C-alpha cells in the first residue's frame, strides 16, 4: 500500500534503490505489530511512554515511502550519502530526509497560481505534500476515493465530507505530527499519561492509519507514482486494514 510493489534485485537495478525500498517496507511492517501491542497494553511499560515514538516513526517512514515512489532520486541520494565515508552520524546532515522540506513544504503557499513563472523560478516545489505534487499527483486519487460509495467505510466518509480533501489531510497530518512530537520531546510538563491516556492513544492510532492509508491508496490512481497496485486492489486492502484497525479490541 505504502511502498508499492516489491523490487526484484538485478544487475541492472541500482542496489541502493532496491535496498532502501526493502528497508522501508520491512520497517513499516515491523512497526505495525509494535503499535498494536502498545495500544492494546500487552507490554510492561506504560503506553504513554512508547506510543508517541512509534506513531511518529510510522508517519515519517510511511511518508518517506510515498516520497520514494514519486521522487526516488531524493531518497536514494540520502541513502547513498549515509553509505559514504563523509556521512557523520553525530551531526545534522543536509542530505537526510526531513519532515519539513521533504514531506511538508518549508515555505508558505504562494498567492495566485502555483504555475506562475515566479513560483517556478527555482523549479518545482518537490516536497511530497507540496502544492505541485499535491495538485497533479495526489488530489486526483483523493477525489476518486471521495466519490466512491462510502457506506461501509468511516474513513471514506470522513474524506468525502471535505470540500478540499488534500488540504484536510495535510492539516490533520500536521496537527497529529505536532501532537506526537510533544510526547517524543517531552514538551508536556504535565503527566504524559494525562496527555496520552487510553482514549487519546486509541484516537491518535486510528488517525495515523487513516491519514496514511488514504494518501497511500490515492497514490495508486496516479501514473506519476512508481510501482502502483491496480486501484481496485489498493481499495480492497484499504478497506481490509480499516476494518482491522477500527474493530480491534472491540
């Protein structure tokens, strides 16, 4: 759903590209049972101490996976730099994929048309959820989802009720990421268990899956995303996962 179809290793496929796709696929797959274990409290540590880290990592990995399908060179360059002797773990590296800049734009939305010459003077805005990719590569798929029969899907109903589905997802995703970051960075000077109680954790978990899977499913409509699934297959997977997440523990 997120990373698209697998890549077969070949002498004629860059090994770092196949390697990074395989790494993201396996990391997202490993995070899913970890998140569910924490949410269901099948561990010794309190969920409030662990959940923000896992959920934020899930968002970061998932959106990096989508970025790798629409702008693979950006993510390949980060991996190749990390394999290079010049890479230093102990300092900030400009090559690293960043939430602000690579996933979300690091500048405000321009006034007027995004296709005006002044908006393209420095090239296309290339963040995964930026206005250029958003308009031509993501919004069409979200409109497809919003127009579907949503009788049996709470998540599709939520999307279908929005005038601007892409803006709605971006807004919800930014808010959720900020909330989780407060738990990661210990910004709350209150009891973490109050900020991330059972009800809040359950809601944040469902929101994380909903937003990521709506975006991921929408990408399988656009020919601009690599290694896409047939749209109907992606939709079936979306509904199956939604059912699993929304009924778990009930």
